[in-house]
């Protein structure tokens, strides 16, 4: 289990993003302190309206575009040894979504907060490599999409005066109790395999080796027996 926390401000309607590739994680498993959650039931993945919060998950743009080789620009992420990698599915499970007061209670320790004002157990199974017109724009920029999976409508427990909240979630092992948010038939079948094997993340796709085979740095002798195309 990996716990991730970040802060948000509720002004109007807000989208809180669960980012699978985020590096903003606590030291693991810590539970924000405070009183019992005031909100324990969500209102579905749709737009919650003014004063509400909508939760969405994103694998960032690379979950949709993959890692091209050669890279399209000098600054583009790439596998420098020459692999061109693209995903057909990127399956993850989120749960234990929390909103907590005072995200800056102890700077440098994101696990330290005040009262929990909302805690939604989930869990939710999401395919982060599945583009869809109904997805939301991701916070990372052009081409990124985020899959909405839950929301909270305006509630007296949520302040809309600029108060900042800590937003947290857990990355969980696949489970039969998860709501399959946007899994197609093929993804659902692979998710069952994840459950059987206790997997937290599944990457499915295709990799092609397009590196320079005359360069031993890219193509060392111990790699000569590897296939150039891998599914």
C-alpha cells in the first residue's frame, strides 16, 4: 500500500487528481489524524456542482502516448537504449480517499494533518491508458486526461472560503470489491488476473527495439538474444 497526499482549495467546484506517477507520497501507511470523517459516502463520478469536489485519476500524458523512440524532441522522456514503448492498458486500484484539515501542520511530513472531513473507502479500479471523450483534462497540460471516479457535493463540512485541505489516497492491490470505473472487457479479464496474483499495477502494451545495434552501450552482447518486439 502506498499513500499519497497533496493539498487542494475548494472554491466553486474543484477536481482533485489522483496521479499514479506522483512522487508526493508519505512514508507509507500513515493515517491522517483527527476526528471521524464527516462525509463517508460519495455522490458518483459526475459533476458535483458548485461547492463540490470531483475526484479523478491520471497516469499523466505518458500513460496515453507512451515513450516514443527516437523521442520527438530533445526534452521528451525516452528509454535511451532504444526501446519504443506504448501502453494499451495501465490498470491501478485506488481507495481510502481522504480530505483533511491543515495540510501544513508539520511541513515536510505529509502524514500529519488535523481532522478528517471526508473519507471515501472505494476502492476503484481504473485504466489510466484508456482515452475517452468523457475524461477530464489533466492538470499536467495538453494531451493529458483524467478519469473521474467519485465526487462529493457541496456539504457543510466543506469550506469554500479558500481553506486548504490535504487530499490523500492509497494505491491498493487489485480486489474483487473494486468498482471497475472504465475497464473494457479485455481490461476486466486482466484485472481478474491481477486479483489472483495480488498485483497493484498492470502495464500492458507493446515495446519495439529501435536502438543502434552497432552501439554496445545500447545493444550489449548479453542482449543479443532478446526479441526486438515484445508484448
